[in-house]
C-alpha cells in the first residue's frame, strides 16, 4: 500500500457524526446525501446535501427566511452560505480556506468538495 500523499485531506473534527451539527457548530465529512436540522437566525433551518461525488456537492437550505439551492462542481471548489435574520447570501467558487466564523446573530455554512467524493461541511454560529 502506498503512503498517503502530502495533499491528503485532513479528517473532519466531528468525523461523519452529523448529529454534531444540531447546535449549528460542527465540521463533518459528507460522502452521501444527508439532512441536518438546526436553529438558524430565522427559526428552524434544514440543510440538505442532495448530491456528493468526486469534486461535487449540491445542497438546499430551507429556513424561516426562505429557501436557497446551490452547488459546487470542480476540483478545489466550494460554497459559503451566510444566514441572518434579514435573509441569506450564497457564494460558490474556489474552495473556502479557513474554518468559517459567524458574526453575532448569523450562521455560516461552508462546504468544500473533495476528489475522493467526500465533501467537508462546516457550520458556525453565534
């Protein structure tokens, strides 16, 4: 068996334990569709990762402020979603770097694709 490459992805802080996201503060590895529920700034919020594959992740976020659907496709790509009581914003493109930080009253969701078909989902709130 060859040694791991130097660019191997680091493990997610919460592994594959999606229940760690219930408090809107987690980092999990996602390799199949899943749903996460947590309290967002506009009330109950549901994040559904609808598709995950090599260099691909698609998702839908539903909350008190509406619904948003987006996805990242391509090597080194990702999305950042910011939820606030005034609405939400989504930005997709190059994979986000550092762990997200949230301003008071917001939730930040970050998803980055992986070549092996595992995406890293991070949620931060304040």
